[in-house]
C-alpha cells in the first residue's frame, strides 16, 4: 500500500544572506571596537589631564609651603599627593590600548607625547620632590655663615645625600624630557612639553650646582684635614684674560671650617721674575702668550683657561714661599663690590709705611658704590708709591677676611653676591686635588674655556693689556657673535665675531692723571693711549679665517692677525691701539666643518665696565642674531629687541637689499591669523614687499601655505605690513616679511602681533576633551542601538 502524501521538499539554503549577515556583524564589531577604543582613550586622556593639572597646582603649593612659609610638614603631605597624581597620570596613559593608538598616524603622536610628559613628571615626583623638601628643611643659607670664625660643616654633610638623590633624579628626568619630540602635536601639548623641558633644565642646573657645592665644600673647607688656599686679587685696571694682573696675594688656612690668614705678599714680592719658569711652556703657549705668563706672577691670569694660570700661580708662590697650596682662588674689585652689598661697608685705617707714623693714605670706608673706583683708580691718584700701595692692599685684605669671619652679614645676600660674581667669571676656583678639580670644571667657578654643544657654538674673547699702565679703567668694550646665513654653497657654516673697543678717557684729562695710570709714555705708546692684545678662541672644529678693522662706511682695513692652535682650539690674536677718545671695531670670521643651526655665544674677560652686546652685521647675513626668537601666539604681542633683526648690507645691482624679520608662532589649522610688523628702526623706502612662513622644524617638514600680504602702510621710521594666513598653518613657523629697498639697510626692531585668531587653544583644551568624550559616548550608544534595531527588523522580515 502506498501513501498519497508527497514528501516535503528541503528548504533551499540562503548563503548570500548569511554571508551578508556575517559581514554586518563583523562591521558592527569593528565599529564598536573602534568606538570603544576612542571612548577609552578619550576618557582616560581626560582623567590624565585632570591629574596633571592637579599635579601642576601641587608643585606651586609645595614651593610656597617649603620656600616661603617654611612649612615642611605641609610640603611633605603635598608631595605625597603629587606622587599619587603623577602615578595616576602615568598609569592612565600607559595601558596597552593607549599604546596601540600611539602607533596610529596624527593622533598617535599626541598620545605618545602625553604619555612621555606624564612619565617625566612621575619620575620627578617619585625621586626628587621629597628629597628636595627634606633638603630645604635640613640646610639654609645660614649654615654657610661663620659663627665665631667657623662654618659648621656637620649640617652640610647631613644634607649631602638628599641633594645627591634629587640631582640624580632631576638629571634623569631632564634627559628623559629632552627626548620628547612634540613637533606636530596640538598647541597645548607642544607648550606643555616645551615648558617642561625649560623648567626642568632650570631647576636641574640649580640643584646640580647646590649638590656640587655640598659635595665639595666639606673637604675643601678642611673637613678631612687642614687646607691652604692662595687667594689672588686681580686688578681689572690692567687687564689680563681672566680679569687683571695679580695685584696682591694671601695664603688662607682652612681647618674644619675655620679661616686664618697665614701669609700675605704683594705681586712684586713673589719673583719678581723667574728666569726659569716653574712650569715649562709648550711651543704653542710661547707663540701666543710669550714666556711672561710663566715668568711673572702678575701675568699668570693671561691664560684664558683659569686652571693653567692657577697652576703657575701656585708653583711661583711655592718656589718663593714654600709650603703647600691646595687651591688658588681669584676675586676682583667688582666682585668685592657685590660682596659689600651683603656684608656692609669695610673701613680701612690710615695707611703708613712700616716704621713711620705719618698717614700717607687717609682712612677710607669701602662700600658697594665706591669700592671699584677707589681700588682701581682713586688710590693711584692719592699716592703713586707702589710700596705704600702694597701696604694699603694688604690692609684691605685683612679687613675683608675679618668681616667675613665675623659672620656679621646676610648669608642669603652673600650667596647671591657670590653667584653673581661666579656667573660673570669674577670669582674663580682651582683645586690641586684632581677629584675636586674635575667637579669644578664646567661650573661657573671653574674659569675654563667656554663649552660648546650640539645646540651652541661658544667663542671666547679675551683682553690683555700690553703696557704696564692702569688705563683699562677707561676701556669700554662690546662683543657679539653670530653665524652668517646664506654664505657659500658647501654647507660649511661661517661664524663672525665682532668686537668694539673704546678708550673713553678725554685727551684734556690725561695730563692731570699720574703716570702710574697713564703710562707716561714709557711703554712704546703715548701717555693715555691703550694697547691691548685680544685673543679670540674658537669652539672645537672651527678655524680662524680672517679679520679686519671696520670703517664707518662699511669698508675695512686688513687685520694683522696671528693664528695659532692651543690645546686643540684655533685662536686668533691681534693688537689694537687707541688714543684718548678713539673707538675701533674689529670683525673676525671663522669656518666650521659641518652645518649648524643652533645659537652662537661669546664669553669675555670680566672688566671694570660691563661688556655690552654688539650686533653682528655681515655681507651675507640674513636672520636673527644671538637672541632667543620670541614665541608669539593668538592675541599676543612680542617685541624683538633692537639689534636682533639682521639685514643684508651689500648694494645689489638694482640698488636694493633685503629686509627680513623673524617671529616664531604656532598657528592652528583653519585659523585666520593677521600679523602686523611695525618697523621702528631707520629703514629706507621699501619698494616691494612679500610675506611668507617657513617651518622652524628641521628640513623635510611640510611646506605651509604662503602668507598673503593684504595691506601695507609706510610710516616714519618704518613700514607696517599686514599679512593673513587665510588657509591656516599648523605647527611652528617663522613669519618672514621681505622687501627690496633703495639702499643699504641697518638694523631695525619689529613688533610682531597676531590678531583675529581663534583664541588660545590652551584655554579650550579641557572643553574640547569633554565634548569629544560626550560625542564618542553618543556615537557608541546611538550606533549600537541603531544597529541592534536594524538587525532585529531584518530577522523579522526573514521569518
């Protein structure tokens, strides 16, 4: 029997619908993952920002508590909170999801820099803040003040480990911060990274200096046994490279912090001439300085490197006086005037020759206002007998040390005065103990040659009197150094050092001055005429090229230049002679080996009159001089100092030359930025003008949109240029305004202001983050709901 029921046909498969459904689920999953990651990073970024902001406020509070209020308990509690905030920020920016997004283009670099900033702050908070608070509670300026003629070394020793730990941590944090490349990141992040590097560098330098002092002072002050130091008082009225001739000397014994003068001598009593120099000289030294620097103790400071002159000074003293010298310290009258601000006046009694009762030099009270003029000038007018002068200076030395040993001074002011003297190289220290000397090298007290780096080329310009007079009291000098841009096509940089020397004494006053000051015509020059040897020491791998005396009309006379190499450095030496009232300007060129984009500096001899800066103008110079390019931003106005905008000087075939002004700014994409440059110097008529922007970042950076010149207005003394970046510029760029002129152009100052911008992006960063988080949350929730509803509806239709 058969059944009439027919078998039901099997349903046909629907592979396409399943595949489409699978792809939809995959797309949904991807979208959800992307939105989740965006929300995760956005929320954690916002939280990290909150912790970093809190940490910033705590740093300010810790400074107030520890430094101003001396409330170290509160400062320590704040340090614990700071460490927690720093650790939280470091944790929030250090998870695997954050690290994954760091690898993405554009946004990834911002996350990377944020993590690096948080990491540096964490390092600093963990290892430096608490030791610094403990250090501040352990030691104060009063511990450097003698009590009953003795400095308490125990407090200095107790503070050593805290200073060492803080210095080590800050060195690590500074090195870590210096590797952060914030180029191309958003404005607030770039600013935060830049400020972090600058602030860390400043604090690290100060703590390194304090740490070095705390490690050096106890043994140098006789903590491990007595020390004998030779103090040399340099006379800037007769210049030598490190300040002046050695005028008088004192041997000071230091034993466990107590000071005692055990020997004194005038310069003429040490020698006066060594037929056989105590320390042999190299051929290079003989060629540059002659044998006088090792034959007369007065000339020992002629070496630009203080350690070499100090070794000679110690050797000469020991050859005549015997004994041991553990170090040599120099100080000049200008430094003494700084110290007198802290110690108060010092009265020197009437000076008489030994064995007599006649007061040949009346009593005098030295103050911070009159010490320089009296010690370097007035005393020579009152008496010209060198023997009596030696007695006077010996009395001055005794009174100075007695004032210091009494401890009757403001220790904070004294430390500030010593720091100022050290920064001006008026207070130099050399130790015969190798380990201590190694720590002194590179500090402001070491007196060594200027140090160059990848970002700095440091020249040295040193002055040495070639007579025997005291006319350098009237000498005024200016010094400048710069790289000449656009010279040649080989890429080898050209550096120029400009020196201006003036003899400010009036010819009518020369006859009224004693021969001891004017020279009296006894040194191969007329009375009142200065004769000065100038040494220009180049950085390593930079060589002397040539030089000339410049005339006011821009031409010059060839410079008789002696070129030599000493200790691996190229040195140019020349001599300049100035009659009363004369002013001479000298320029020297140097050639480097490899391209260089950093700053150029010049160290100089400390003189009676401060050395002023001198603008370097070169025939192929275009750009900024030795100055920090100002950072400008929306609604901010910055003035470039006069003399810092350099222009080309040659007359080109059409009779014109180019004016170029630089101003560094950060412009956000899409902003309309209007820039105004107002010339305030003496500028000729500018016939054609163009405005543009170029990246300040290394070569290979994307070229930004050109700035469009929209308006110009000529005014007395300058021209006003209005340029607009209508399309927006992202990143750090230098704004350049250039124009062809009708003649030679001097220097000019420009104010650079930005208006009509979108406001400071730093102030909107928090709002931006909040908005981003809200939008991402809406997208995640809304997208998930929409997809869920769409899939549900599709299933119903399929049924």
